[in-house]
C-alpha cells in the first residue's frame, strides 16, 4: 500500500503551495456551481424558469478559483453569464434558483431574473446584459477604493467578444494610467455568441495579446485548472492591494452548452465538445484531489452534501410564492419609488 506524502507543520505536503483545506474548498465550489447550473437547466426544461439564461457549464474553475482567492469586501462584476460568479461569492443556491424561477424567495424577489443577479452583501455588484458595460463601472469601484485608501480589489469578468468593444480598451487604458486595484478576467471560451472569436480578431489571444498596449503583462492561463486560476488570482490580488495597478488575465475554457437556452450550438465542429469534455474542470480536480491523497469517501461526501443542498433549494423554490404585485413599481428610482419628479 502506497504511503501518502508527509505533511508539514502548516498542514501542507511538500511542494504544495495551496494545501488540502483550500483544495477541498475549490472542489466544493466547482461541484456546487455545476450542480446548481445543471439544475437551472433542468428547471427550464420543466418550464419553471422563464426567459433566457446563459449557463457556465464547463467553465466552473474560473469562478471557483477567483471566488476562493477573493476576500470579504472585494467586489465582483460579471456578465449575463453570471450565475457561477454569484454563487462563488457565497450566495445561497436557493436565492439564485428562486430568482431564475421568479419567486419571492429569489435574490431580488424575482424582479431581476437570470441576467441581473446582484448581492451587495456578498460583494456581487451586478450582472450586466450589455456587452462591456460593466468594465468602466468596475474602474469606478476600484477608483473609490484607491481614493479612500481601502484595500479591497475589484474583479471584472467578461467574455472574449467583449475585447472587441470600445469600453474594453477605454477601461484598460484608464485603469493602467491610474494604477487602479482592478483585475480584468477574460473568460475565453472561443465563441462570441455563435461566431468563433478567431474569425473576427486580429490576434490569437484577444485579451492577452492586447495587454502590452496598456503596459500590462500578458497573462494567458488554463481556465479549466482551478489551481492555476487560484494561483494567478492570488498574484494579481497581491499586486492590486500593494498599489501596483491592474492585471488582465485571459482564461482559456469552453462552455459545454450553447450560448443560451435557445442555442443548440450546431455551429461547433464535430468532436470539439467531446475533446473539451476530456478536460472537464470537475474531472480534472477530482483526480487532483486523489493525487494529493484525498480519500474517495471525502470526495463522495462533498458530492452528496452539495446534491442535497441543491435538491432542498429546488423544493423550497417550487413551494415559494410569486412576488406580490405591490413591489412592481419599487426599486425603480433611488428613492425607491417610480413617480416622476420635477
């Protein structure tokens, strides 16, 4: 019987800079995101989720890696594909599924829906349906921290298609000039909606190859390896908190489903999805845990606990009432009302 490598006094094994406790958190987060997103898809098929939705199935390592590296008080800005990033900051599954199902127990009492998840309590400063709209806003949040002398970091997630939007270049330029504590994260899944990003972009890496234009380091990583994502996030956060400015990180990944619920993804070459599924981040990380001596029963317990939580959240949402009509015109203006004022 093979012996496990001895642990150091800090609980980590030799050549292990992450440690078992953090690795278990990273796995738990990834599996939780996968189960919640899959359940959202199943609920849509049951006609319990209305409208469109954009899933991150296959991209969980990015949200989990950054989410585990972030500190309380840090801020997350994400796109309409924001379920995973919202959950990764600790928002309960019930709150997210409830919002998708337009129930009163939802994160925003059913008024925001899939593309507008927000929880200031958890540092989730909104999901944005307009491509690139949140990058300048993230700069504003970072400028506030810099001005007040706070040490929180703003993390802004976006897709590969956003790199061809003017706001991307404006935000990067502004952040670099002001040395803002903001980390820009491109989730490059190789498709901007239905079009391969490589077909309409002059460089191979739409974010990484443009970093030098703003005096930033080119950082392109494996977005399906949560350990690599976590390490890269930690380095970027350390740089930002030290006052050394922004980072631009391109994470290579792949979405298992179409762009949205209405997309069968017939445009993808035959065999491409199957090839990427061989590098499924959940599969990779299960093997990683075993390599570092984590027993199968520990992994199985995490799986069972997550599935139970998602099942309980699903039933709670099914039983929850719809939002009351009297909140229809609230939260429209800053004063909470909707009446026009001179």
